[in-house]
C-alpha cells in the first residue's frame, strides 16, 4: 500500500489521462491525412500569411476573399503554374489548407486545455508531467515548422521545400509516437500501480529507426513529386533502375534531391523495413501483445500494397492518401509493439 501511494497518489487518474492522450493521437492521425490531401491537391500555398490566433477566422465577405486571392496571386505558384485561376478555383484549394491549419489549432487546444485541467486537479501521476509538457512544446514547435515550410514556397519556388516538408511530417509523427507511448505507460500504471515506464529495447529501436527512414523517404517522394516519375512496378520503365539518369554531385545528394533515386530508395527500403517490423511484431506477440503484433503484420503488408497501388494508379489521390494514413496507423502499431516488449515493473 505504501508503494501504491508513492507511485500513484490518490488524486492521480492515469487511465483518464491516457484516454485523453489517445483522443489527441487520433486527431493527429486525422491531420496527417488532411495534410496529405493538402499536398496532393497543391493547396498548401493558398494561405500566404501566418496568423496563429486570428487565422482561425476564414474570409467571410467578397472583399475578404478578393484580398486573400490577391495575396495568392503575388506568389510564384500562381504566376507560373496557376495564372488565370478563378476565385472559385482558389476557394477550392484554400479549403484544404484552411482545414489543415484549423485542425492544428484544435489539436493544440485539445492538448493544452485538458493538460492544465489535469494539472490543477493533480490527476497526472508523478514523473509524467514533464513528459506531457515536452509533448505540448513539440506540438507548438510543429506549428512554427509548418509556417517555416510554407514560407519556403512563397518567394522563389513554386512549391515548398521537400526537406522542410519532411521535417514537418516527421515532427508530427514523433509527437504521435510520444503521445501513444506515454498513453500506454499510463494504462499500464492504471492496471498495476507498481508498473514503471517501458524501455525501448534494441530490436524495437532498430525497427522504429528503419520505419523512420522509410517515412522520411516517403516525405521526400511527396515533396519532389517523385511518385510521378515512374508508374510501373517492380521495374522503373524497362529496368530495375533506369539507365541514363542524371546524377548529382556529391553522390549523397541523390538520396535527398534526385526524384528518381528517391523513388527507387522508397520502393526498396520498404522491404528491409518490413522484415524488421515483422520481427518486432513476433516479439510483441511472444510478450503477450498479440493484437499489437498482428496489427503490425497486417498494416505493414497493406502499406506495401498501397505503395505499389499508388505508383500503378499514377498517384491517384484516394490511394495516395490511404497510403499516408496507413503509415500513421502502422507507426502506432509499431510503437504499441515496442512498448509491449519493453514493459517493466518498478
């Protein structure tokens, strides 16, 4: 009983805090999906200003719409690619970027306000407050990174930097992983007051690192429009790797800036990553987390199939968005499996 009081004070509500975190995690999955649609519909540069507070109010009058459209008409994307776009066409792309930003603000409020409430009521178990504050700070940083990304496409380029896009996506996914891991720690604590935070075991660290590399390559593929380079599989045209591809110097730049090389790497890194994840899933099932392990196996198989379908359909939006959404779900399943094999008692 003394041990229970030390680890879980009477006011602590680990299960309630965990449920709140899982709701926020679901919202992050939703914004990843909306972000994918925003990218695929070329909507990301339709809002050319960053107004963290007042930006939640969209244009309401004709004059306000014309002013917003006028701002868009001054950037290179409109002048070089979309000249002649109608106001109705602008409203269509504005919708997705506005929805993306509005959802980001909603997630921020959904994290910050309950965190304050739980803190006031002393419902957060000892040792978890700093972790939740760090996750909140990471979420705030994500907003700044989003504007840093958009800003890269407003002056010279006709799109955003693919490197900044990758940073933006990976920050969201790291936040998602941290929230899910923390929620699982709290659920374990709710079941057993002597449970300590799970540790990241080597096999899990390797699998998650390999998945992270694949996710970065996916972001590069999206940002460079590399998915459009070849719509065949397993060959790229008539060969495993097409002949006569112009290469960049130094050579390592090709893995970052060369669309054909990036698509090639994204195609084939998927398979060693899948092997690592399958091993992780097997280990999770042996540790008693059968559902998490089976979810990893099912989702990694589906992810590869969706990746191939994305290529064969010429990056059809519905398929490509499903590919990105499934990647977020696969990350959650992988984190759950990693947590399962790292559980420990205090």
